[in-house]
C-alpha cells in the first residue's frame, strides 16, 4: 500500500529563531512540504541570539539548506531593534497596541520576503511560509493579512513564479493558540528565542513587548514556559 | 511675488546609472520634487561601470544624498548579470521578447524597491521614482505596469507610508521617446551607462540586448548617440 502525499511540495520557511517562526517550520513539515529550505536574516539586530536559535532549529528539523542573508539595515536607522535607543519595557497591551512601536524596522518583512522570493525563483519553489501574526503583533503594519495578500499578488506579477503562495498559518491565532498548536507538533520551544533586548548572558530580559507576549502566551496556553528569563 | 510650488515634495529616485534612470532623475527634478535622494545597488553586477555612472550623475544633479546599498545577489546565482554565464549578443527583437532572458536577476526590482521603501519610511518620503519600461523591457516580469501597481499597493499596506506612490514615468514610452524627452531636459547621456557586458576599458560592448536597444533608441529618436561602443 502506498500513501500519496498530495502536498509533497518544496517550501521556504522564514526562520528567525523565534517562537512563531519555529512553529511555522513545524507546521510546514506537518503539512508534508518537502524539501524544506530555511532563511534567516542578519540585519544587525541587537538580539543576535535569534540567529543562533535559527541555526539550531534548522539542524534539529534537518532542513535541506539554511541560508543566512546579511542585510545592512543599520543604514536605515530609526529603530530600537537596530539602533542604540532603549527598547520599551513593561508596557501594557493598550500601550503596545497604541501606535507603530519604535521597535519597528522599516519595511522589514518586505525586504525579507523579497529575498525569499528571489530564492524561491532560483529554487523553483512556490510556497513561502512566514510566521506573522495579526493578533499579538505589536502593531507592525507588515503583519496584517491584507499586507500578506498584497505581497503575494505583487510577487506573482513580478516574477516567473505565477503560482507563488505566501503561507501565513499563524495569521489569525493568538500566541496561546500558536503555543498549543506547536506543542502538539513537538516544537522544542526551549530552543527558540524571542527577546528584543537580551542581557549579555543570552537569557531573555522578561520585560520587552516580545517577552511579555511570550510569557502571557504560555500562561494562557497552560503550557510550562521553558524560557529562561533574567528577572 | 512668491511662487508656490505645489509639487515641492521630496523624492527618492532609483539611479542605476543607465539611460532610463538618468532620464527619470531629470523628470523628477523637472516636476519640482525637492529634495531628491538617489539610491543605487551594488549586487555584484558585472557591469560595474554603472555604479560609477550613477555616482557621477548624482553629483551632476546635486542630489541631497546618494546611497549605494550593497546586496549579495550572487548567493542567488542563476543569472548572466551576476554569474559567469555568457551574456547573449546580437539577438533580434523576436529573440529578446521570446522569453524571460537569462540576464534576468531574480526578483531584482522587488528587492531594490523594498530598500527604497525602507529608506522612504525613514526619510518620510512618499514618492519613489523608478525607470522601468514596459515596451523596450527585454521581457522582465518586474517591469510591467501591473507589477508596479501591485508593489505600490503592498507598500501602502506594509508600512506607515499610506500615501506611498511609485512613479514610473517611462512606463509606456519607447526608448526613442525616452531619449527625446531626456534630451529636451538636458540629460547628459554621455555620462550614462547601459551595457550588460562592457569590455575592460569601460566602453560599451555594442552587442548585448541593452546596447542594441540603446543604439536603436538613439537612431529612432534622431538624436546623436554619445555612447562609445567597442565595435
């Protein structure tokens, strides 16, 4: 008896090393996408541990190729994630959702997805996974569903990949739902890294927006949080 | 008496150093955009003289800032413009238009425009000029009007620049029309560089698609071609 996997298609997964992208990778694998390629970006982010986490996750999932693209986003300035301004701490949800936060990196997802699109064209891959999330999204405009849809349309028109599909399986899920789903898929969350402002020893700060959303997500999911927080 | 310039808005012009982008810069200036910023990309292209031409043109037009973004597109391979494959020579128009040519760089305009978008966000600029051309375009999918429109829409949704406008003033013009328009605006075409495969001495090869379209354009426009061709 043979099992035909209708969805045995290659895919590229954007793998930042955070909780969402790791879950995305597990979902792509669970959906039968094969082979899987992963892409991470070195854009001078102060949370360098993300890149290490990304590499470790790619190895754990035995992806076909993990590629780190170096981007000099520092030239664009203006964001706490790549400059020396202070990362906001201990904000409540109203504050997080009030406006585009200073941790916003200009057009970040657009630049990342453009590189993924170029790689997709070289590899003859149509499916690109991105772990964006429209609910617990900290107010970034490039995480909204209408943006994802517009990028997909642009990509189909601008390349030879007329069947290009941008998959954002976490789009409408809360952080707690993502964690529950990932836990069922066996995602090793202890290997993921989300903190925007980790202390020198590589643990998570526990107070930036990303840490607060992560803590809340685990608490609401009723799943033990394997993250080591500084305080 | 004071003259109010309604269109005195800042703009970013993508300035490759070729004929089209130089004309675009002159058009932006002629439309009263001020100040003007220019952006060029170093992506390992074998036609390096373009970058020199771009810098010289930016100086000639006294732009506020000229920025060269380094992109490692060589990692994507697969294109004659960035690899060691031979650039096609002496092709007729039917051959040029038959299919996506091997000089196509995967998702090139999408990556370029993504960086321009990021810079636009930092500078608070809404207008980005790109010299794409849907007629004499050598078959690149990311030169088509529907692509330009889709990018603009995506950009508005994905950033804080909800009024982002992608200006492609050469979109529906032939090379001859572009050259006539630029000549009226005083574009120093002798400083521009289009060749895909220039010999070591920096003149144009005279036989690649870009040289052939350029020669034909000057001939049809009835404007003397200031370009130095090798043969």
